[in-house]
C-alpha cells in the first residue's frame, strides 16, 4: 500500500494493459535480459525508443539519451525540471513486491506464481530529471519490474525475475570541435533482485531455499560521441556510444553488467511543415545470440506542440505521441513485442501487446 500511496502523490499517471498470448515452452524472450541492462528507464519515450534513443532527437523538456547533445549550441543554455514516470503490465503485481523481495517466502506465495498467465510482466518507474546549461541529471527513487514465464506444462517450471532499483545519473556534454559533440554519463545504481528458474515440486518442498533476494551496487561511466554535418543539404548525424562500463560489487552470473556498444545515424528530411527525422541503430548483440548485432529503425515527426515517433526492431515495434499544453504533457503509445516459443519440435511466434497513457508536468 505504501507504493500505491507514493504513486498517487506523483505527478505522473500511467495506465497500461498487456495482452500476451502463448503456448508451449518459451525458448527466447528478449525482455528477460533487457531489464538489467537498460541504461535509461525513467522517461516513457526513452523506454519505447530503446537503442535508437541516443540517435533521435527527443521532445522539448526531455533529458537527451546522448550526453553529447547537452553541449550542442542550440541546447547549451536550456534549463528545465520535469517529474515523470511510467506504469505498465499487470498492475496488481506491484502490490506484491514487498512479499516477493522478503527473505521469507510462504508456500502460498510460491504456489500462486505457477497459477498465473503463462507470461506476466509489470513495470513501475517514477523519478525526476533536469538540465542546466551543459549539465543534466536524473534521479530514480522507485523503479520496480516483474517478469515471469511458464516454461513447461508437463513438469511445471517457471522463470521468475523481479527487481527494485534506485538510480542516480549525471550527464555532461561539450562541443569539442565544430559539429563534433562529446559527452559523459555517470550512473550509480542499487539493485535488490530475485532471478531464478523454479520447478513446482522442488520449490514447494524447500521454499526457504528459493527466490532469495540479492543486492548489487554498480557505478557506470558511459562515453558517447556524435558528429553532425550539413554538407549534403540535409542535416545528418553519426553517433557512437559505450555503456555499462564500470564497477559492480557483486557480480552474480544471472545479473552481471554486460558492456554495450552502439552505433547509429540520423538524417533530418525537409518537409513543408514541422520536422521529420529518420534513424537507424545497431547494438552489440546479447550473449548467446549468434548474430552480428541487433538493429533498429525509427522516425520522429514534430510539429508545433505535437511529437510522434515510430520504432521498428528485430523483435518489436512501437508507435507513440506526446502533446504539450504549456507545462502539461499528455502521451499515448502502443508497443508490440514478438516472443518465440517451442513445442513438439516446431517453432511458433506470438506477440505481447501493450498500450500506455501517460501525463507529465515539466517546468
């Protein structure tokens, strides 16, 4: 109840519902790894854009994902303060977080995990962010995530991941050469999490040995550089960034930081009214995926007080928009993620759909 009371006092209100459909045993679920390696989770648009966030221009009143953008001449003297957050997935799971993260698990709690939908997820994040001249900051006092997948019908098996995270981030950007931007992002994080695969009979026979919470403190330094040019008539930018570089006090195998490398490019296309920007991004593939990289394509269109975006990745797509009324921002988005299943020697794919409605107050 304390969590709900805090959410009611925040200036961000989100409503998201998810409708996953599935069958068989899960072989690949991209959300499983991404929860621990998502650098920026405070802003709804940053969350939806994923790796494209450091390439595309974000709306006014948002902290840029690429820290070098803080040193851009057109943005260098800006100052703002914003309260934001998001709420997604199966909202009732949020009420169970204190029980999930407690050291003592009851038989009723463990048994209840096996009688939910095959895929259950929930995410809550609240925080504040701001910018003053070439410096930016973001504070995440509450970030909660829950994700569980039923992996077998014959011998009930459940993969469970849940986490409570507190984060603090400082950014700095500078134009080190005409049209060459360099930036650094310093992030500190504290995680309390549970991540485990459970078999029903083993978990019920020895409940005290399963779903034990762990803690982890991390400090990351994320450098990034962006080169811009107008030599071809259309403004073009090229971005290179590194993330998850730093120290962690407890390197658990199931939740160890994985360094990430990302390259991308964006071009602003002349249109009669407003601004249109197209971009692509390629990221280092997660461990265990034998490919040269994860790709993403995106576009944003901004006109007056309306900001819209579309994102296409190899496993998901998303569309959304944000409308500004002076200091009030209202947003609506839709996200569809492709999940892969395996049953009886055949591969199947299904989708998880998520709608979100958000509001924010920015100064």
